[in-house]
């Protein structure tokens, strides 16, 4: 069994480096030690920390510290071969590399795609059963659509400008309730709306972002329901 000092010294000399060189190279990794410290390691008067030992392995190209310290590495497939056998195995490995047939292949990430319903508000208005309507198109979408979206709506009109414009698709998470200030899709007395909900001491209102439109009050006698929250 070789000591760590013997291993460090062997690989340093093999690379033609001095102890001063090792000190400077460690310094580039933020490890400030003197060449005297390197000397104490090689004399086995002290040992480098585990993190410094890993840096030494990188600097000195020590790829099998187990084999260097304890002899043959049992995980090394060449360990049971003599020198001639190892040479032939390495030659064959080089031939495999040069053939280009066995190069590592990086995994290809396939974008996740899914189908989602796209409703049209004007076509669905007046039904009273918006989400049960057959008046929709199935779209295949990817990461451009929020994962929490359950369906889409194509906006009609300018009441939600400047955030949403006529013809724009908004994506909706289906839910039955919204809180004050949230934008959603609502059913009110036979019509479907994309509006912001206002819920305060003055009552419940559907509010347009375009200031030229007045808030729509939601009265106790109205037929009102929430279809979902705008999420994108």
C-alpha cells in the first residue's frame, strides 16, 4: 500500500512539476498553501484535507486514487489482465472510439404536449352551460400554456384592454370561486364575461380594465356563476 505522500510525489514528478508549481496551481483554486506544505505531504508528515486532495487529483491527473493507494482497483475491468493484455484492451478501446459508433448520446428532452379546449365567448354566450357546451376546438399546446390551465377563451371586444385585446386567447383554471381583484370568466344572466371581480362593502361587481366601461353589479336576483380564474 502506497502512502498519500508517495502518490502525490509520484504523479508530480511524472508531470514534471515542482512543489512550488503545485502550490501555485492550488492557489488558482483559492487554496493558499506554500511549497513547504506540499513537501510535508510528500514526506507523510501531514495529510491534505479531503477537498484539497480532490484538487490534487485533478491537478495531477490522478484518476484512480484507490488503485494508486491499495493496488489494483477491483472495479477496473483491466485489473485481471497482465501488461500485454491491458495494452491490447486499450488498443481495442481506441478502435471503438475512432469508429464513432459508440459515442455517448445525450438524452433528448421531448417537450410535453397536451390537448386543451378552446371556447369562443360570443358563441357560448347565452347557453348558461358554458363548460358543458360542444362549441370548442381542441388545441395541442406545450409549455407556452400555464400547466394549471384547464381551458382557453378567445376574448371578444375591448373591455379588458390594455391587458387583454380583442381576439386574444386567455387560459383559465377551472374553479367555482374567486376573490376580490382576481380576473376570471363569469356567467351572468345568459352572457359570459371576462372581467375582474370586485367584492367590497359596496357589493359585488364585474369590472372592466378599460375605464370607458362601467362596472356591472351582481344583484341577489341575478343568475351568476364563476367558470374559472385567468392564469395566462
